C-alpha cells in the first residue's frame, strides 16, 4: 500500500503543527499532493483506467479549493505551501 499510517504521520508532522494535526489546511494540501502524485504515476501507465482518472481530477479540484481558501485567509501561508510542495497555479 502506498499510503501507510507512518507516511501520513510523517506528512502531518512536517506540514501540520504536530503529527496529530490532521485538520490544518497545509497538512490536508500536502496529503492531497502526495496522493495526486501517486495517482498521476499510475494513470501514466494505465491509460484506460477511467475511474482512477476521474478520482484524480476530483482530488485536484479538492486541493485547488483548499488552496483558494488558504489564499483568501492568509496569503503568506499560501505562498509558503506552494513553494514547499512545488505546486503551480
């Protein structure tokens, strides 16, 4: 399995306030980014896997909405997370 509990704790510890901080916007965006990277690699190899493509598009939209919310709330936090995760608008 690509996303283990240890990997989630590592992501939350790095981008959240601590490893139990699963609700912060930065931690959620980081988790979505990790999942998006994994699904993108899968879709490159399995061109006809339409359900995974649909899930990928859904996840990208969800991350985009979180980023838009963060941009409205605090532009500096938005800029920091974009720079750390190498996400482009």
